[in-house]
C-alpha cells in the first residue's frame, strides 16, 4: 500500500461533501475576490478560485483594478461588508507597495474574511473560538484527518512561521492536543529538532531543503512548499530521498495544494453559518 497521501482524492471527497452542504443552504452563496495590479501568479490563483466556485455553485465576482487608491479600495470593501448577498470577501495578495496591506485586510468584516487574516479572526483562532481560519492551514489538518493520522499526543514540528500556514497551525494542532514546536530561519540546530517529529510540516519556500537526515523513520511529512523552476513545481522536501523513510508523505504538486482552494470554499460556507447563527 502506498504511503503517498493523495491530495487530489481528498479534495474530491471534501468537494462532494461541500456540494451537499451548499445545496442544503436556502440562500445563494457569493464570494468576491478583489485583485489590484497584474501579478501573473495572482491571475492563476484567482482562476482556480473561480473554477472551484463554479463547480460548487457559489457565485463568484472578480473585481480587478489596474490601479486603485488605498482609500477607494477600503471604501469598496466597506460597501461589500454591508451587502447581504455577499458571503465572503478575499483580497488577493500581494497588493502594490503603495497600499497598506494590513489596513486593507482590517477593513474586511471578520464574518466575511474567508482568508482568516483579520485581527479578530486571528484572536479567535488563538483563543480557540469560532471564526474563519487560513485555508492552507485548514487543508493540512484535513489531509491528516483523511489519512487517518493520529494528532493527539504526537510531537509536531512546523518549519516556517508564515501567517497563512505556520502560525495558524500552532493553534490548530494545540487544539487537537499535539505537542507543537515551531521552527524558522533563526532556529539553531534545525535538523536535531525535525528528526524528533512524529508529524513534520514544512512551509518555507526553499526547493527540496529538507533532506533525508532531517526526518525520523516512520514520520508523517506534509510538504506545503511550492517552488517553481523551469516550468516545474518542487516542494520544500527532497521527496524522492525522503519518501521511503516516511509512514505517510505528500507530494508537490498533488498534496496540500488541491486542499487549499477547497478549504476556501469551505470557509465561504462557514462564513454563511457565522452570519446567520
């Protein structure tokens, strides 16, 4: 039996469950994605979001601006906050340097913040309260659950402290009663720490950085990295040399990636529930 976790298969299972849930909702759900500028990677991400929304029956509105002032962008968001038919709002990052990203994100209503980045939702996350949580971090937990991986009591090591992956995973794993260690660019003796992990999650954006000697025998490895080189995608882990040591491992592509966009759609459903409870 293969030890490779199939993210696409898990995403399809989650998608089918979401379709049933969305069909049971009396109102039409709507996601608004705001994009500023012409970043090619952002174009791809927005297309993927549109695609999943269309597949699930969620209305999708893409507001794309070549340029817009910070004040006008915030005014647009505040208007969307007050539109009842808008279930979720997402500002595609990065924004141009002349716009204060934090200020724009804080303009989004926490009940419509499907990226889970507002201070209110971060506070909810770390106080174990109901709220919207970052999609990729949710995708990691979903993968582990669907792969029947025990989390409670396990030694979890997270490499990378981004606000979309590493930081939210601290809380999500603690809530599941794991023992959590977070590592980053200033961590000393990284290899000594990762070799003790029962579950190792890597999200640092460095191609094949984690080698065989970073991983203990039988570990579960979740590779969140996406590194593009000569038109090909690579993870943060040296997959070919690590896979035989692991009890379970994800590949790049085909691992966490398919779950991220599915969990965004799940957050749209969750936003609807929070707004109507």
